[in-house]
C-alpha cells in the first residue's frame, strides 16, 4: 500500500472510532461542520455528547484546536467537556498538550468555557481599548454595596428613601440589556433620575479603580467589540467555529455578543466557519435571571437557513421515566414536540410516595436506598408494596397524622413571615405535632455504599434541604450538599444565630460585633469600636445618642428574653424587637431575594421545633441545647472533608441541569413548592416550573421516586400543601404509588 492510501485508511479508522455508536441524527449533527446548526432535542438525547464529539471530530479533521470556541453554562460543565474531548482524542492517538486554565493559548487547545470567563479573557487581552487596565479586578457583591453606600453619602441620598440594593438591581438590569450609564434612561421610566446619576458615579469609581462587576463581563466585551473593528476581526479569525450548549438559557447580552463574533453574513460567505448551538426549549429555567426562551425558538430569524436537527432517541432514561416527562410537558402546549423514545429497559416503575411529613419524606429516601442498594433482590421482587417498608408499628400508631387544617392556602400561609413586623406572632399550631417514626434498617455502613455517588435528591427551594440533611446526619448517610453556601453558612442565618448566642451568653462579644451594626442605625466600624470600648468601661466617652440607642436595644432584648418560654416564639419576637427584620427588608428590596432570606430564617424555627416540645425545660437550657446541636451539626459537616467516601448529592433542580443519576428522588412535589409559591402569581411562572419539573424527572436513568408530604414544617409552622398540580393528573397512570 502507498503512503497516501495508508494515511487515508488511518483517517477512516479514526473517523469510525470517533463517530462510533452515534445514531443517524447525531451523526448528521456531528458532521454538520459549516453554516449554522441548531440541535433542538429533549433531555438525555445526547446534545452535550454530540457537542463534545463535534469538537473532537473537527480537530481530527485537521482543524486547529484553538479555532474552536465552545461555550457551556457552568465551569463544571466546561471542565467535564474538556476531559471528554481529551479522552476522545486520545482514543485516536491525538494528545492535546496540557494548558493551565488561566493561560491564553489560542492554538493548541479548544477554548471550552463559560460566557463570563470568555468575557474575562477578552477584557484581559483588549480591555485597554476601552481604558480598562489588564489587571482589572472583579467586584464582589459586598464591595459593590459598599461603593453604592459611598455614593449615597456623596450625593446625600437618603438610604431610607432609596435602598442601595435597589440601585444594584437597577444597574444590573441596565447592563443585562446592554445599556451603559449614559443610556440608562432607556431601561424603564419607573426609576428616578437619581438612579442614573448613581449609575454614572458607580461607573466612574469602577473605572478609576480598574474594577468590573459581574454583568460587565458580558457588557464590556460587547461594547469593546462594537467600537473596535480591529479587535473584532482578530476574534472572528481566531474562532471560526463557535458552539454553545444549553442554548435555551441564553440572555440578550450573550446572543448579541455571539452575533458580533459570528455574524450571519460572514457565516454565509465563508464555508470554513460554523455556529453550532444545542438546547432544549423545554429546559429553559433561568427566566428569572434574564434568559430568554425566544432566543432558541427564533434562532432561525437571526440566522436564516439554519439547519435544524431534532434528536429523538434518549439514551439516559427508561421509557417509563420518559413517558412521565412527556406528560409533564403537556401542561405547556407551546413547547416544541419532541416525542423521545428509548431502547433502555422499561421494567422499573416510577414511584410516588406520600410522606406524613418532611421528616418521613427524608427517611423514605434512606429506606428506599437501603432496599435498592443493600437488599436489591427484595426491592426488585416487591418493589412498591407495603411490605417493603420496615414499619415499626408501635411508633407508627403512637404518631397521629398531623392536622391538615393548619393552612391549606399555600399563598397566605407561606407569606406569614413577610408581613409587617407586627405580624410575627407565636405559633399556637405546633403543640400537637409528633413526628412519625418509621424504622430505617440499622447497621448499614453507608460509607461503603458506592451507589450513593450516582444518587441524588432534588428539591425546589434550598430551605427543603434542612430536613433531608438532618435525616442523613442522624442516619450517617454521607452526602454532599451542592449549593452555593451551606445552610448555616448563610449570612442571615449567622446573623440570627449571633443574636441568639448573645442572649445565651452575654459575654459573647464576637456575636455582639456581628449584629450591632446591623440593628443600630449609623454604626460603622469606628463607632462599633467605640461602643465595644464603652461596654468594657462605662467611663469611655461614647456620644450620648449611641448610648441611648444601645440602652434601648439592650432593654428590648431583655424584655424579649423574659417574655417567652419557647425558642420559636423568642426568636420571632427577637427578629422584630431587635430591628433585624427591618434591616433585612432594607438590605433586600428585591422581593424575591428578601423572601428567599426569610425562607431560610424560617428553617431555623424548624430546627428549634423539637426543643420546644418539652414545656418543663427552662428557656436558657433549651437555648443552650439548641445552640450546641447546631454547632455540632456544623462541625460534623466541616469534618466531612474531601475524602473518597461515596456520597449522595442533594441539590436544587436548577443546579441539576445537564446532570444525570441512576437514582433520583424528586422531593416536595407540592403546590407551593413545585410549582413554587411565587410562580403562581407571575405571568408564565407556572410554565417555567413545569420545565423545571421536566428537568428534574429527566435527570434519572433508572429509578425515579417522587414524594410529597402531607404536612411539613415551614417557618416553624405545620403546613399542608396539595400535591403538585404538575404531577397530580398523572400519578395514577404513569406512576406506581408506594405506601
Ligand atoms: P440534557 O438535556 O439533560 O443536557 P443531553 O441531551 O445533553 O441531556 P447527554 O448528557 O449528552 O444528553 O447524553 C445523555 C446520556 O446518553 C449520556 O450518558 C451519554 O453518554 C449517553 N449517550 C448519548 N448518545 C449516545 C449514543 N449514541 N449511544 C450511547 N449513549 C449515548
Ligand atoms: Mg446536556
């Protein structure tokens, strides 16, 4: 054989190896190497897989790796894709050199990154064109607030009239719509002129200190490229091939940036270029952060002649899971029809369990895992029957079903805490509550159950994680909470705990230092030092107005302390009397943010709940016990470390996007949770919740369990939500009820 035919033979083998196993449509997608292509397809149909193969395929065909830009939604996804591409290429003996993530190498490696990290790169390289020094820093939210406060002082803005957070919200809105401060009047007529003035000052300060904020990472590259044709040309030449995953969650700024980097005219003229986007309109779940589903649905208008490829074979889930997913989507008739099918086994049912309460719901997860992973034969044989469950009958009988009548109206009940300060009232509804107690098989060494790594509990709101975490801690089930911050690390939780700690131990100055500046007006770091000095020595010359404020606060705290015997009542009263509730409202004028904070604080009450059951214990002892337990909980979590022990993942539905697990527990399928309470009153809100439910269902490969609870403790009160309207119509036909 000649050399040339030898080479051709090798290339053919490589191609076969790279395209092996793809179905016809996936193949069509991977081989669509020029022009614009939209792969719109249901969950688990291999969109991300196609994207990865396409990167490798382009490189195998001789494309310079650096000429490929592939944008993903999270850093984690970018890292994973990088690994997959490397592995694929390695299989055909192409070794990409290792390049550290910070290195600007636009030759030897494809750039697999998020939009924001692409923004950072563009600004580092060309920022000087818009007077941004290359060593610019990125502002964090706390510092942003401080800058806005400084401007308030300078412009004599009354903080009581305009909340600093409303200003940051305004600035962020403007930037997301690509409006600089000079154009900000176009954003909405609702904002006072002072907002625009503040935005201008804010920009000046950022500019002066070479700082950009998060939204700037999209806005500034856009402005830079618009104003600098030379730079635009460099970047257009650098990345003739652009690919985007999770395209359904693209926002305005992102698509505008793409239109600059890969304009339609150029794409049409030059067959060496391509724009390849993949997404599922049914999984668009970031509307609240500005993502626009219309961008994927109207893609063809921006890029006429786009080749649209629909993948319809699902490789992830069983047919039963897919059938349920399809039913869920029937709520949204506008969603593009995709009719997924699978060749995966169908024998396993989807299960639904009605828990008595949130504790029982969490324990159901553990019991089911015990059956599935530790006595699998039994689970296969009697899956879903009553006998499966190790019911300790004496306990079960002793536990009355909690009353459902506490509140059947999720809207009004969940907003209890958000009403005016005066509405914080002790709850009378908790007294008769007894948690159920079902036996969970003991003696399981969960640390050795490797299936935990491919199991997830998915929830709608972070506050649901508390009951799950507690059950896992109690039963020694290793878990990882995939969340921005852990429950007890959240600022508002720490704030409230600091007040409680001070009540429990009047010498705790660390706690005092934390909350004093929050609840006293006009106490900055300097005054705080003075107050602390005064508390050490009453001779210290603290200005009388601060003395008065301090005395007033301490009197209030003392009154609160003497007036209550139960922790929940004490804490509710404390939030109001200390002024913390007012402070929080001021900090988060954005209703959603404020509510999320309040929802978290409400979870403290749920933790306190068991401590309030015994009327005999004096309050001080009760509080100390509670604080000790919480401290233990934190340290236990801290000790979790970075070991290789298998762990079940607990995460929100939003965080589960793009992931897959053998077993998924989708907990809290209740009206008020999923669909979330806020979505019920927002236009298009429930539709987004339906998509979120669809995302949740389609994360499961084999086992899917849906659960709801007859009652759950929310904000320290028992709440009873109806079963989710999203799932209710299908529970008897597509799901097997488990008792
Ligand atoms: P999502 O919408 O959830 O992001 P997706 O469409 O991106 O899903 P992938 O994650 O790419 O789907 O693929 C789902 C699963 O199917 C993965 O485990 C993947 O490896 C597998 N898969 C995809 N295509 C094939 C194929 N042709 N043969 C075998 N397995 C495949
Ligand atoms: Mg994907």
